[in-house]
C-alpha cells in the first residue's frame, strides 16, 4: 500500500513548478495563486491574452512546461501593474510574467515571431549599448524588424507624421550619427555584467 501511495505521489510531482520557483524571478509566488481571475479582469489586454496570468500559473502547477515557455502571453505584459494592485493575495504578477519571458528567452523557447518580444529585445539592446535609448535607432529597428521591404512600406505610410515631426523640430535625422550615450559606457557594461553574474549565481544558471 505504501509503495502504491509513493507511485501515486510521484505521478503528481511537478518538476516544472520547482523549476519556476528556483529559476524565474518571483517564481516562488506562483503556488500562492488562488485562481480568482482578478488579474485577467484588470489587464487592459485581458480579451487578447492567449493565456491570462492565472491560467499561466495553473499551467505551471500542472507541469505544462512546453506550453508555458512557448506561449506569447508573457510578452503581452506592458507593466501597468493593475494586476498587482488588485490581486487579493498581493502576488508580484508583473515580475513573474516578465521573469517567465526572460527565462523562455534564455532557453531559446520564446516565440520568435511575437512583435512585443521583438520590441523588448530591440529596446533592451538599444538601451544597454550606450546607457540611453536612441529613439531614432529604436524606431528604425522597429520599422525594419520584418525586413527591408516591410520597413520601407511602414516608413512611407508614416511619411506625413515624420514630416510633421521634422518641421516641429521633434525629429533630427542626424541624431543617429551624433553622440547619444552616457559618458561612462564601460561602467554601465561592468554593472550589467555584475548583475548577470549575481542573477546566474542566485538562480543556478551556468554560463
């Protein structure tokens, strides 16, 4: 009888939940979700979620590793924090969703075609290279992230807006060529490197 109980318990042992708890930012809070759905109802993108936060948490607890990490739901989060403010258990939902997105990206399982993911990576690369966001470089990256032809079409469609910004002095076409960076770029890179090292050590990642 004891052996049967052990087998039944082993059947429901969820390795993915432990993985999330150990390797995803604030992942240890996932098991505290009581599935009330307030997060989904509070989110501006609620109707557009493939899987709302409480569904993601339920899937984690059910061991659905591939479905969770390949989902584009985590990349839908815009950090409005409505869910965090309204969660009756005060779970750090925003941090968990971003943590899952980062973890999926690190493992190479994040959906490649998701536009929000592309924007997130472009923004992060733009910001961390020099310590400041070069808005023109970021805009060009977004326009051409789907290829040259698609970028030209997008730019042409926005030509009147661009001309208006240029005439109002809000768009400088030479900004991409001039210095637009923090003075101590090396210091920023050292800071980021140290942050990565601390995170890898804390979460048990190997280089």
